[in-house]
C-alpha cells in the first residue's frame, strides 16, 4: 500500500481498479471453470466496464463543484483526475464496451481462452484510462507499454490464420520501436530538466536546445505510432487485415484514443507554447501523415485495409486540433482541443462501427477483398447500408459525423495560422471522399454472384451494437453540441 | 416555430426511409416503391408550390418573404463559431424550389421506366432531393456545405448504376469535380468563419471585417467551386460526360437542378459574402461568360450525340446566367433567376425527349436519325416547345429571363452583352438543325415502327410544358418575388 493512500487516491484509481479487479475475476473464473461459455466472460467484462463508467460518474459528480476542473490530484500531481482524464476514461470505456459486444465472432474461435481475451481487454482499457490521467513521464511510459503488450497479446490470442501471429509480432516490433523512441525522448527530457513531471517541462527546458529538439521529435514520432499515423502506422493495416474484425475494432480504436491522449498530455499540457519545437514538427508530421493515409486509401484492394487507412487518415487529421490551442487569429480562444477531443470520440466510435460491420460479414463468410463485396447491396441490403454509413463516416462524406469533425478541425487549424495545413487537410479530404465513394459504389453498382445472405449468423447483440455504432455516425451530426460541450470541458483543464 | 422548410427538405428523406423497408420482388412491389417515391417528391412539391403561391400573395399584400419562411435553431456553439440549423426561403429560393421539386416529381414519374433495382433508385433520388432542397434553403455556411456534400454519393451512384456504356467514367468525372467543388466550399467556409469575425457561420451575420487577401481568396475559391457545379467553361467537361452517359431520368435531374445549384451558390455566397472582389473581377467573369457562350453554342453544332448536344446547350445557357452574375445589376440578376427556371425546365424536357427518342431508335447519333415526325409527331412537338423555351420565344419561360439578362447587362458591359446575345443565334440554329435532322426529312426504314409518346411520357412531359408556359405567361407575377430576394444581393454589392 502506498504511503499516501487516501480516499482521494481510492476515488482517483477507482475506474482503473474496477477494470483491473474485473480482469482478475475473469481470469480466475476461466481458471476455475475452464469450459465456461465465452459470452459469460463477455458479460463479466461488460459489468467491469459499466462499473468503471459508474466510477467515472462518481468522479464527475465531485468535479461539478470544482471550478478548476481538476477533481483529484494524487502522487504529487503525477496522476490527475481532471475533466480531460475523465473524457478519455469515459470514451475508452464506451468504446471498449461497444467493442466487447461485437467480439463474439472473434472469441468463438478461442472459447478456452475467452477469459484471457476479456481480461486483456479490461487491462488495456485501464491502461488507456491511466494514460489520460498521467502527468508523470515514467508512469505514462509504463501505461503505454502495458497497453501495447495487451493489444499485441489480444491480436495474437484470436489469430485465425498464420498471418495473425505474424502481424501481431510485427505490431509488437513497430510498437516497440515507437515506445523506444518515446522512452529515449523522455529520458533526454529528464536529463535536461531533472524532473519526470510533464507539467513542469515548459518551465525547465530551454526552448532552442538541440537535445530538446531530438527529445521532442522522438516522443512525437513514437506517440504517432500509437495514434496509428505516419511514420509508424503499418501495424494498423496489418492488424485490420489479419486479426478478426471484432478484435481489431478494439485494438485500433483503443490505440488511437491512447495515442491521442498521450500526445495531448505531452505536447499541449507538457511542452505547451513555451517549447515551440513540437509546433513546427507536428504540422509536418500531420501533413505527411494525412497525405500518406489518404493516398494509400485510394490504392487499397481489401475492405479491412481500406478501413484501416481511413482510420489512419482521420487520426492524422486530429493532429490539426492539437496544434490549435491557446489563442486564435482574432485574439479569441482557439478551440482546437475541443475539435480534437470530439474528433477523437467520433473516430473511435466510427472505427468500432466499421470493424463491427466487417465482423458480421466475416461471420457470414464474405471475403475481405473489395471484389468479394462487389454488389453487396443485392445480396444483403442491411449489411451494405451499414457498411456504407461506417465507411462514409470514416471517409468524411457529408453530412456524416466524420465530415463535421473535419470541418471543426480544419477551421480550428485555419484559425491558428496553420492555413497551409488546412489546405492539405482539405485536399486529403477529397482523396478520402473519393476512396469512400468509390467503395460505396462497388457495394451497389456491380452485381456480384447474387447469392443473398443474411446477418443472422451474428448474435443479435453484436448486430444491434454494430448498427447503433453506425447510426452514431448520423446521430452525432444532430447531437454534435453535447459532444462538443463535453469535449470543451475536457479540453479546459489540459493547460 | 414554422416547419414548412424542414418539411420541404426532409419529407423526401422520410419517404426514402419508408421505401428502404419495402420489398421489391415482383412488379407490384416495385410499383409500390415507386409510388412511395412519388409521394415523397410530391409532398415536397405540393408544400413548396402552396407556400410559393402564399408567398406571392403575401408580397402582393405588402408582406415580406424571408420572415415568413425561416427556421433557426442553434446547431452547436461550444466552438470558435456558432453554427445554426438555419433554413430560409426568400424570393430567389422559392421559385427555384418550385423548379427543382417539379423536376424531381417528373424524375420520380420517370422511375416507372426503371425496372432494375427500383428501390435503390427511388431512395437515391429522394436522398438527392433532400440534398438539393437543403442547399437551396440553407442559410448557414456549414449546413450549406453539408447539404452540398450530400449531393455527391446519390448522384454518383445514380449516374454509375443506371447509366449506359461509359457511365462509370462519367460518374468518376462527376465525383472528382464535385469533390473538388466541395473541398473549395469547405475552404471558403473556413475562411468565412475564421476571418469574418462574426463568430458565426450564419449567412445573415455581419461579415464585414474581411482582409483584402481573405476576401479575394474566398471569392475565387467559392467562384471556382460554383463554376464547377454550373459547368462553366473550362470546368464543364464533367457535365458533358454525365449528361450523355447517365440514364434519361438522372440526366434530367442533373441538367435541371445541379447546374441551377451552382448558379444559386454563386449568387448567394460569391456575390453576397465577397461583394468587393466580385465587383472588382466582374470583367473576368464577363470574359468567361463570353467564351463559354460561344464554346457552348459552337460546340453543340459539332456534336453528333443528342445528349452531348444538350450538354453543350447547357454550357451556353449557363454562360448567360454568368453574364448576369458578372453584370451584378438587379434586372440582370432577376433575369438570371428566371433564366435558371427556364433552363431547368427546358433542359429537363429536352433530356427527357432525347431519352424517349433513344429508347425508340436505339441510337444516340443525330446523323443516324431522321423523319421521326411522321411516327412520333407529339414527341417532335415536345422537342419544339422545349427548344422554343431555351431559345427564349415569348410567352415561354426562357423569354423573360433572356430579355432581363440582356436589359440588365447591356448598360454595364455593352460589347460583352452583344457578343453573348449573338451566341443565341448560334444556339437557335443548333436547336433547329437538330430538330430538322431528327424529326424531319425522309423517313428511315429502320424507324418505321417507332411509336409516339406513351401515357407515361405524357405524364412526365406535360407538367414540364405547363411549367414552361406558366413561368412564361405569369412572369410578371414571379418577377416581384425574385426581385425581393435579389434586393439583398444588390444591397450588399452596392454597400448598402
């Protein structure tokens, strides 16, 4: 027990504790009753996630009376339960809950290991929640490492073909390279500042030092790997293709949330405007990443990789919001972080939606190449409709939530003197639009082998959840204000 | 709170959702789907027409238009700008809404000629109508961009799935150009919300604090975006491809509504939001109009494909509208709106007639046709009415528009107006030449069994003829309504 254990610490760690406790329970149940049905483990995991959400609700209740937006600070400020951390925790829980409910097809192939599978999901979610709350370099790195291990293990656990294991290994290598870069960067920063406190970075670091530049570059590039954007984004395509869709929904969406949260904590909250190196590095990375993902999306021949590229493009666009903090061109507050957090939410939900539909297609025996889904509209109108909405949301097709998210991000970047980056983003949006529209046309225009199929093989819960996640792409257009309000509250405490 | 405009915009989508759950296994079920589609388009049409008439009466009694047809809800506000679900129908919007809802009604009737994948066709047309009506009614830049983007997927699929040979390429052209147009509109919106200082994306907000650079860039971005949609020379190629390769029903929607939206956007955004550069660069706009008018009319003469010929006619017609936009006088702009209505109906009718001819003759080549008037006199009659409207024969929809555009443009740009006017002579010659080649001359043996219009053809063509005549005969009643809407544009241009 830590020496400064208190009620505050209990409350701050309650969301993570709920998840870790349930993960332990899930593993124990699996050990005691090895033959238990996978869906029992799934429901146990769901209870844990709902419990974590409830714990977040408790913290939120306390937060209502705190004008600063910082509910609990423990471990000398290293772990902060503020509105940003709460936003990330709630988003992670909701995304994990949705992903859990569509994992049926993935777990069906490994009934004996379903306890471990859901245990890993819970631990990974706890790691993401922790990343959102970390303001301390060492624990941030540890959380990132735990997340990577869990996500790689998840991919390896549910492998249905030899490529699954290989792609998980490649994910591990790429993730490790990214983490090594982050670690080396953090170590350099520690060497310069003699502190592992992210919040104190700006005060200590001389802004023009070469070592600082190297450190910041390594950290940003490493975390871009977690976010799933260039240069360390090959894993997204591999996981999307080789891991069953139910599991890849969780792996990719969680990694994007974690990468986004960590980047926000390190750059906006840590380095801030004082250390300006990241503010010229991130735009370059963003421009290359957006363009690379958008061009790649145009070339894809498989549905899963196309979705992966669109997720990557959408994640890269989030970097625009990250840059647009502080004051805008007219002296008013720039709302880039609101755009960033709402975009993060939309991306996560849309990712689950897209892979959820893909999971249903996999269960129905539909292949993964775009040729396999040619004329899908003839064969299963609901499947085609859901896939259309999911891919269109990720591709930024108007008027869906992905489009609205892009409008917010682009306008916030234009407001903070990143007009050229906004132009790149607009150009990339055209490319992703064309990729998405071309794919949608394939679903409807050309008849395939005309053998109708239904989504009946997928359990009703998974179908409902995947459908609801797709509908969220439409609903969030109307309900963007509540999401923006929450995102604005979440962004408020970042600096 | 009035929900008239929401009804006009969303009714087609609601009916599309109903159609989504209907089966289409046999002819009866397919007919039911079409009926639902017709009901959706019809609902929008009747509400629009009813309130357009009421609007006209209100205007006659001294009432304003904009206040009567306005809905405003704040969409989101926790951001650097506020966005609104803001729908407005003023004097420009109302007549154009009548035009587009009529054309969609006609297109829905035309769906009885579609026998494959009827449900998808009906849903896409209704979705497209929602987008078109939304663009016309939006009074918020973000909402406008969202509806503008919504045009992309349904129109792309409609061209690609139900088009003939080469439809895939035509759809790709459309998608590429429309995506570019959307991107330019997004960039324009970003400039407006960031630079205008209104902290709102409301089109009615005070946007007077632009820097010269922002205003110039914003103007050209929006101008190019809408020029693409208008199919103005030199960004007209997508329309020629789509017009010639899409099915007749889809091409009707394309030439009757999509081009109209481009011109509407140019008037509503390029002129109103950026009046200074619009005035400064009016010579460039006029220059494009002159080149486009001749490019379109002379290009039409060189065509052998019937629908490509109509496509070039559209380019020439849109150049007349561009002339009015360049002139920026009240009379010219009122004429431009009337011309858009006339062009919409006329072009839609020409496209439908050409589709009917192609169905009967199994050819698209003008030179391969001839003597059809013997077998299909009514079809020839419809072509002549449409051609007369496009040319600007008195008492038809095109006449008042043509006259007002020239009357309004001449004092500002005399030489350009005379040049554009002279292009009408070429257009007239082209239309008469085609009529002569297709309908008159010796009867060809292979067309001996060609039949005249069917009941379905009459159902789709008669409403358009009625509209062309009504807009021509009752132009005096429509002009004050349009003038009411144009007043806002001219006030902004003159700095009032």
